[in-house]
C-alpha cells in the first residue's frame, strides 16, 4: 500500500493539446494514481498514471505495457484509485477492471473509491462479481490519497461526468426510474435547499438544473421527459414511501411510565435527520452535571452523535431489503439507530466496532447528496468524528452490533447509561465492582489487563477474573496472546 502511494506521487499530468506554456497547461483535472503488482513468483513491479504515455491509467501501464507477456494468475494488485468499471468512461476501450479480470489477478487492494458519483464503487462491484477478492487500504493511507487528490475529487464532485452513464453496472435498483413517479412528486423546498447547499446557480425549475440532476443520477429519462430515479424520489420526494416502501425513518420513544410515543419521518429524506433531531431535543432532558458549561458540552456532543448515526443509517442501509426500515429507538439510557443490511464488503463489523473501518459507501449517490448538504462526512461512516466527539465529552463510545437484518448503533446518553445497559445484557450477573470497571471500558474500544487493573486499583488476578467474565457474557472479545492480549469492547 505504501509503495502504491509512493508511485502515485510520480504521476504525470496530461497537457492541453498544442500547449506551449511552461509549465504545461492542464486540460482538465486528472487524478494522481499509483499501482503495485505482486506477481505469483513474489516479484514486484510498479506504475504511475501517465508514466510511459500521457493519459494511460496506472493499471493499463502495469498490466498491458509492462507485463503483457507475463502469466499473472493469482497475482495481487494494489492501486490507489478504484479501477474504472465497464461503461464508466466515454471511450469504448476495455476498462481497467476488465483488464484486471482478464489478467486473472486474484486480489486487488483499492485506495479510495472513484469520486465521480456516476462511477463510484462500480469498479469494486464488478471485480467482486467476477470473483476477485477486493480489500481496502488502511484508513490513514486513504486520507493521504484523498489529500493528494483534493483538486481532482472536488472537480469530480462538482459534476465531472459530461453526460449520464448508460452502460455502467448498477449498485442498486433505486438507480433506475421510480415507477409511476414524475417531476411533480418532488418537493420544491427540498430541491431548493439542495440547490443552495450545493452552490448550484440555476433555478430549480430550469432545464439546466434538471440536466444537472440527470447527470448526477437523481433524474432519469422517461417517455415524457425527465422523471425521478428511485434515489431522487427517496431524497426529495414529497411522500417517497408511497412508491419506495422501504423508505423513511421510524421513531419510537419509550417513556418512563411504560408507554411509547411513535413518530415517522417519511417525507423527503434530506429533511429526516434534522426533523428527528428536533424531536429528540424536545423530549430528552439535558444530561445532568454540576457544571452548566459541562452540561452544554455533553448535550451538544450527544446530539451530534445522534445526527451522525441517523444520517449513516439512511445513507448506508441496504435498500434491497424491502421489508425493513431504518429505526430510531429511544430508551431511558440509549438512543439506538437500526439500519437494514450488514456492513458493505469488504468492511467488517469488527472494523466498525473498533472505529477503524476504511472509507467506503454502500450508496455513493446518497452519500454525495448528504455531503453536499453538509449532513454527512465526505467519505466513510463518520467513525473518527464519532469516536473523537464522544471521547472529548467523556461520553461512552457508541457501539455497533448486528441483529439480523439490522446493523445496530447504540449511543449512550451518559456513562451511567452504558453501565445500566451492560447490567441488563448481563442479566444481573455483574458485581458492583465489575459495574464500575465496565464504566471505564465503555469509554474505550479496547483495553489491556494492566490498564483495567490500574483503573480499578485491583491486582492482576482480580482484573483477569473480571475480564474473563466480560468475555463469557459477550461484552468483550479477547485478541492476541500472552503479553499481547487485548480486550475489545463489543457490547
């Protein structure tokens, strides 16, 4: 991965035709891309974009120019940018993803996704469908790649695709036109807020604005003009659940008297996070603290965590699961956000639980729109900010778990809430001292026996007994061995 990043820095920018300027004028913003090939015999070769010929992709240079006569069955490829997918570019030549499959490369490590919303994750999806094992670069290197390609990414997100793509594989059935839906089914207020947030100059009712939505995949060509795609209706529809049944966010507030208050957020989904947050603010008391400033800090951090959890649920859910909806469940101790669908491969639940998951979007178009409206981070699940925000406010870290078919995010309203939730999971099996220890563990992703013992002021044998008990109850997971043993918090 590091060698691919180093090769990326050697990329050669394309020049404008006939340009005499020094340095050469750049015709358009192109990415910096590096690739590393590990051949079956263990030997290594590298390439950069434009290394041998202007405009050549790094994968093309590596596979076709440097290794065309080499048998690559079982080879591994590391590339800093997602390989282009079939139909994702205007030319008719084979895509990089097709060349990788044809070369019988067995594994591909990808740095970052293609930032163009029309092509995002489709190269990865094509490789996976063809039996290639796809992995992602470590998150810190992904951030290095994104920083080096900041200008290219901004250009791509501003509408790099000159026309809607027709041949690229679809990631979701919602990319096609929404049945029976027309322009009149979209909420003008939602479209106007998107226009303003995204810095689009043209008026909502203009042909140019609609063409932009067509290019972004939010509209489709219909028999009588442009009509909403499934994603367009989901995001901006007046009543998206009338057609997309799995749309919406269902809220349930469990009150202290044992009753429930229900609230459905089923209008334009770009409004759902703020509507849900307003509902929570009106009904949840501020965290109790002796300091007014401290109370405000904890309160703000808690609601920011809730907003990010809600946005993630809407953006990253699996919309192919038609029988399930996103849910927001509020208890005296927690706010629980349920999102249908397991983590999108190759992201794992364990990576989410340790806040180390690489950046990858299940629904790039949804992520694109929410990011343009400053409701979501540009990439990833907001994991780093969630961890940092909770840590800064000394709140317990949020927890990811899997309850088929939902990916469940639990946000604790206070340190006491995390302890009480653990006590319920353990069904009274924790001693008072163990509850104190769990209050410490709830603010971390993992700990060692020594760290736990020092916090409680107990000896190593007592600490080990507690940690083993937590593992048996499913609250912790043991990793490593001997002195390298660590305990990951999973509940």
